[in-house]
């Protein structure tokens, strides 16, 4: 398995409130996570960094004696790791006046040979890239996604909607968080892409698939995705983490 990641502040924002991590767990397994923080001053950066570390560490602890073979156990493990990230961000927001109101999206994956378990809160996404096509695995928890589901706007209109950054769920905002858990089957050569909305609000899925699949080297694929987003103006922070099976 090959792992890589990249983040950029973008062309408009002064601070990068995205954070990411990827860590090998042994037995050809890995944990990946991307968080996109929100909050005044530096609070968004704090929220995403705390959540990434809390989530990654919780998964590592749970897998210290080996990654569970049972898929339901792996999904449950991710849910607990997300809850731990939520607790740490929430506690810090409550104890530090500079961090009041902060929160973050979270999308994470526990990858093992043949499959991946996915967890997400907010609008950071996971894509399964296979056979030249990119399929969004996660579902956005956002206001514009609700409008798309109701048929009020199209997915393309959602990218330009003035309220596209309004999310309906976030890590650290409340004492408890509701997360979505999913699984995806993987074949050799498949890629799993985790990214913040700074990338997906700019690149259409077809462009994302073509760009990430064109480069044989995963590092170059991630760099190409970020650079293309920057070339198109990148109004937000841009983060991508990729695992190649």
C-alpha cells in the first residue's frame, strides 16, 4: 500500500485550517484522516489538528494488538475514534475562551487488504477511484446537499451556492456527534482519496478521476490535484490524502 498527502492554504485564505494524517498500522493496514476546521482566529486550525491527532491515536491504540478481522469491529472502532476526537475538541472549546465555537469536519478510513471502512462528519469526502472513475463514498452533511436531495439545486449549482460552506454536522460543536460509517471493497490498483471541500468545490468528479488516475505515482497524483485546484483559483484551503492498494 502506498500512502501520501498534501495540503495548501489556497489562493485566498491567509490561514490553513485543514489538517491530515496517514499512518501504517502493520499487516498491510493503514489509517487516514482529513479534517477541515472552523472557528475564529486560529481556532479552526486548532480544532482540525486536535481532531486529527485524537482520531489517529485512538485507531492506533485500538489496533495495537492487530487490526480486527471482523468488519463490524472495524466500523465500531472508527465510530469510537470519531467520538474521542469530538470529546477532545469539545472539551478544549469549553475550556479555552479563544477556542469557543470551534469545530471541524472529519473523514477517516481504516484500510486493510481488500476493503476499507470509512467514517465521516461534515462535508470532507472520501472517493473510491477504480477503472478510471471516481465514486463518492461518503455523503455530505451540508445545507447545499440537502437542497440537492430535495431537487432545489443541481450538484453543479451547489459548488457555487453562497451557503455551500454551511455544514449540518461537525466534530466538537456538541458533547456528542453523529457520524456515518460505511465500507468499500478494494481491488489491487484501486485508490482511496480523502479530501477537504476546498478541492471538491473546485474540481468536478470527472476531472478529479481523470487527474488522480492519470499519474502512476500517487505522490504526483495528489500534487496534480492540488495544483489544478490552485490553477482554478482555490478560494479555500485544499487537502488531499491518497492510498493506493
